[in-house]
């Protein structure tokens, strides 16, 4: 019973960390970064579609980081 309680507590903590930032705040930040990226690419001669893809690739957790480990572990344990 103690092990189940600890596991559940750990999972609740992980979920609390994952969803601590409200979606509107995250969406706003992504829009800011997308606009910034679009501006950089426009100056370099790129288009919006390619800048959006580059931004998404840049924002994804890098392999070997704690965030990447958390997300890949979460996918496996579902």
C-alpha cells in the first residue's frame, strides 16, 4: 500500500509540473517566439511555413535532457 501511495504521489507531482503553465500563457509565448523566428527568417529570405517548422524543432526537448526523459517515459508508461 505504501508503494502505491508513493507512486501515485510522484505521478501527481509530475503532472503538476507538466501542467503548471496555463495553456493561454504557453500559446502566447509560442506566438511571440514564432513571430521572432519569422522575423529572423524573413531577413534571411525564408518563409513562414519553414520558420514554424524550425521553431517547433527548436522547442522540442533535446535528447539527453531531463525534459526529454520525462516526456519519453510518460509516453511509454501510458
